[in-house]
C-alpha cells in the first residue's frame, strides 16, 4: 500500500487530535470529524433528497392506520428522549413510511429523521411493544450521535481530503463532502459498539415510554425468524453478538423498575406518506 507523505500524515494526525475527540452518552470514545450539529444539517438535506426520490418512484406508503400507530408509539418515545436530551427538543422528528414489502428495516438519521419499511410489519409482524423497541433502538442512534460518527468514518477514509482540509480550509472541505457522507451513513452499518449502545439506550427509552422491556428479547427472536423467509436488511446492517437476546434479557428486571405507572403522552412526530409532508 502506498504510504502518504510525512507532511500529509502530520496534518491528518493534527486534524484527528484537534477535532476527533468526543464521548457518547455511555462514555464510549467516538471519532468526530463532523460535529453533531453539522450532521443534523446535512442529514436533513440527505433525508429530503431520499424522500423526494421515494415519492417520485411511488415508494411512500399511504396507510392511515399504520401512520396513527407509529405516531403514538414513536411520539411516546420522543417525549422521553426530549426529556432526557433537551437539545433534541427542536429536532424535526419524523418517520417516512417506505413501501417495500421485501425489506425488513428501519433507520434514524441525525436530527430525528427516521424511516420504516413495510416489510417490517408484513414479515416480522411486531406488536406495539416490539415496535417500540425497534424505534427506540433507532432513535438511540441519533441521540448517541452515531450519524456524525459514521459520517466521520466516511470522511476519514479519504485521508488525503482530510489532510488537505487540515492544511488549508478544513471546515469548508469537510462540509463539502458532508452531505454525501450523510447519505452514505444511511447505508453504512453501525459498529458493534454503536449497536450495543443503541440496544442499551433503546430498551431504556422504550421502558420509560411505558412499553414492556421483555419485548426487546422477543423482537430479536421474530427478526431471526423473519430472516428464515428471506434476507432481512435490519440484521445485515445491524451486526450483533450472538448473545444479544441474553444481554437484553438480563436487563429486563432492572428496566421494569423504571416503567412508569401513568400513560406517557406522545410528542408530535411527522409521519411522511407523501413528499408534501416534509417539514
């Protein structure tokens, strides 16, 4: 492999030291060449572009019953998330319904921009508690700045670009590639550490929103069963250790103690069934 010139390596190292230090909500060290704020801005652009393309291809699902169900479940999760992470109060929380019966998947970008695929309901047949675990898991990726982290990985893989940015106008060069990185971040898998983190934060969010934490265990059993009928995108882009269900199951007794006695009122979440629903 061709080695970069020493001067460029020094610039790259300087950039990483100056801009790459951050910690997740669980205290894990993160690579952050892109700030969480920049990730929100660029994710919005990527999300709008994605929704527009889906609408043009007639791949947005207009299902009022599913929309209402997601509005309530996701709204309750968001209410808990905003209380725990006040900086997310002004995020444009939204969920796009994607009409792809063969795809069992969901994702969430920085800024609370989410999507679910119809295959998640048609193949996995999740109940409300299990759906809350899926949405809580995905929301946790945004809360833990995993989009910014993945964008940083995309940018860091172009070492010459980052080095040039450190030597000249780093901010301008990095942000020039940030929108592309945000779109790629939808497709890139999260790291094993990020997945474990989202599991941990997600089960707590769902429980505090009033949902049964034991559903985190049955959820993964159903996802594995769905994989037997064909490819499950959620499993391929969300790598997990073999003891994932056991790890979550061990958390259930403690989580049950945090489950509220009263109903959690949903916070407003935009359900996107048409491009015109974008905010």
